[in-house]
C-alpha cells in the first residue's frame, strides 16, 4: 500500500516533451530518498490540458504540477514527498490557494463543466496494466452481457441509450448493430475505426493511449450482440504509442482469457487483431477502411449493399470509431437511462473535442451534448490569446464548416451543427481569431482534400482540384465574380455526385465560409485586398513617415533590397520588389511599418 501516487502523463503530447525522462528522474530520486516502498510513479494517459505538459499529479493531495522538467524531480521529492510541502511554483496557477492547500482540479475552469465518460480512465490508470483497468470495473460489462443478457437485450440497451456514432455521421449505434445481427452468415466481423485523419483531431489517439482495454471490451460486447467472433482495429501507423499499448492490451486480455476461446466459460469466442493504416484520409470512410483491411488499395465501394449485409470480406460487419466504443461498457453497467439523461433530445451523452488553434487552453475536453460553443471557448478554453476577438470555429475538419460568432450560443449537437452549415465530425474544434482569413482557411482544407482524394470518382478527383484552383485565384487577386459563381455551383455538384463521404463533404468549408463570410471573398475579388492581411499576393507593407526615425534597420534586414531611404529620413517600400516576408515589420522598433 503506497501513501502517495505520482501520476505522469505518458500520452503523445507530454511524451514529446520528455515526460519519460521525468518518470526516470522521479524514480531515481524516490529511490535515493528511501521512499520506494511508500511512493509509486504511474505513467498514465492524457489529462486533457495538453498546453501545460508535461503534467504530473500527486495524490492524495491532488497537486497538479504543469510544465514539469526532469530537473524539477529532486525538489518535488525532497519538498513534497519527504517534507509534505507542495512546490507552488510548479502548480497549475488556477489551483493555487492560500496556505498550504490546493484547489481541486475539478473546480478549475477547464474541468468544471466537463463530464468524462469516454475519457474517464485517461490520466487515472496505467494503460499498460490490465489489473488497473479491472480495478475500475474493467471487463465487468463484458461479464454482465455474457452471463446475464441476451444479444438482443444488449442491442436494445444500446438503442435505448441513444448513443450515436462519434466518428462523424452520427448514425444510431444500436440500429447499426441490429442490422448486422439479423443477417445470417458463417462469419461476422466487428471493426474499429482508429484512423482519425482530421487535421487537429486527437481524441481517438488519446483514448487508445490512455485506456486501450475499454475498446477491446466494447468490441467483444459488440461481437456478442451481433454474433461475430473476430474483430479488427484499423489504426494509423503514425500513432506508435497507441499501437504499442493496443498490442500490450490485446496480449494481456488473451492471457487473462478475456479474448479468445470460451470467454468467462460461456462458450463465446472472440478475438481481435490490429491492422495498420498508412495515413490515407479516405480510409476513415467505412468501405474504404474495410477494403484496406482486406489488403487492397483503400478506395470506397458503392452502397448499398451496406456493411451490415456485405462488409469485410463480403460478410456482415459493423464499424464504429474509438470514442463510440469507449461509451459502451459504461452504458451496460450504468444503464441506458443514465446515458440518455445527458445531452439533448436527439444527441445523448457526451462528446470529446480536440480544442486547438487560437485558444489559451489547447487540449482534450469532454462535455455533455448541448454545451454551447461559447462555454467551450470562453470558459473551458480560457478565451482567445492576446485580447483578440473570436471570429469562427471549424468543427468536423475538412468535412465540416466554420461557425461564426453569431452562433456562439447554439447548443452543440449533431442536428444543430448541420443546421448552421457545419457538422460534428470526429470532434476536431479549431478556433480562429480576427487575424484569420476565411478564404485562406477554405483553401487550406481544400488543399488537404485534393491530396487525400483516392481518385476513384471524377466529381471528387477533378472537382476538388477545380475548386482549389478557383480559391487559389481568389487569394492571388486574379478572380472575377463569375469565378465565385462557378465555385459555388461546383460545390453543389461535387456534394451531390461524389461516391463517398470524403467527396460529398469536401465543399463544406467553402459553402460555410461563403454563407457567413462572403464579404471577405468579395474583398479579395473586387478590392484586391485580404481584410485579415494573410494572403501574401494581396498584402502591402507601408511605412508611416511620421513614425519612421530613419534608423535603417528595416532596409538592412530586407532580403531583396525593397526598402530605400537615408539615415534619419523616412524610408519607403517598393512593393514591386517586396516579397512580403515581414522581416521589416518584425525588426522595426517604432511601429512605423504596417501591412494591409
């Protein structure tokens, strides 16, 4: 029995900031202080506040240390663990209180409105130790369904909970399972989409890194519900920590008899294998993912037939993403009513968002469906840095759309986001401030889609390329209003004719920015200016003669000699030579240079 537990984040974010070195140093210092029998260091998953990593929490005090360095280990052990004096300089500042006390993490702005269901074990247990998962009711749900419930009762429970797919489309999970259950076949499959290709999204990765067994347990439950004996997790090879921990978890589950033959002595057989993806965005689409598992090039197939009838290897198959599965064991243990009590009428439960962009608290948040964008950005996210104004938020990645400030108070759920021109997607939430050009943002996402198109259908292969070319013309100041009309027409053509979800949703970033920020498109076309000062070809740097002191610093740092002038006299910029690198503005000490 240990008197203190030192939890250190071992997720990708903190690992990239040398959290393993901190663990090594802590263990060395603990041994040197003779505390090996009293203090245990635990490598956990993501705590959520990624911007403050590496993160360490020491219990029972609940001290939340942020931006910890290996060199801090000696002081933490000597002061906190030996003498009981919390090292206040390392505390997350919002938790600091008078005296020797610290505020509970759950009382801070970042965590107060969160409700962790899918992330409940991340940052709590060692993901590489199956015993720790079992200690927090792990595999109890699997035991319950195999010994107390029929397959139909499992499906009915998931249906009654209102759980919808967290991968983007939001299809009711129980209904998908029921479709596969009624189709007779000698073999059925359960697949997990852990490909997660949206830029800025890392929800599934964090669950796999912090709680891999929850996915294995949920897939086994799904296998029992539909009559499948084999599962596959399709995970991108760019997630090495997630892959490693999944491999450990599968090995441990097999050793404990929780995967394989005759699970819990009930005669139920179910096993899981990994398949690594090469990072193709299109393989997030269910039929393309299954085609890739089969060993072929990842391209979508026409539907119908749907995977519930003919999926992997032409057998009945269900596919859900990581976050969807992470909710299932808790629904089984706590009941459908418990899950349905959270969220909105048509969107039950919670949703995990990867909060990034122009926001103070970047990281992972899990909130009940129906939480407003304002609550997430201003309260949980801590607002926009440097006093800038909020301009828009992109949800759903390349498949989603931009939500403007006028919709900050719209409750976030599947239907509301679609109504305002966006979509839930897998949960990426990119915040943009007043310095963001919305035409440039649309161009960024289209460039991504062009690169990721599999090329199987003409509307996506050619249409996305043509849309990108028009956007490029607009950002260069070479487009006409006829081009804008053509762009909009092309968006609807691609949306209505592409084969799969990637192509059908590719125009969303354009359509949503046209809907809410059309004036920016018009400014680029008619006025040949970028209101945000982002598009280089439309940018002009000018020197205010009243502020310029003639120090020559700007001229000396201009790489192309575009600035001329004499000492102690106002300088001028030749915009025909200027390459818009911004070096002059960066070096000016008097604020005399501006861009517009």
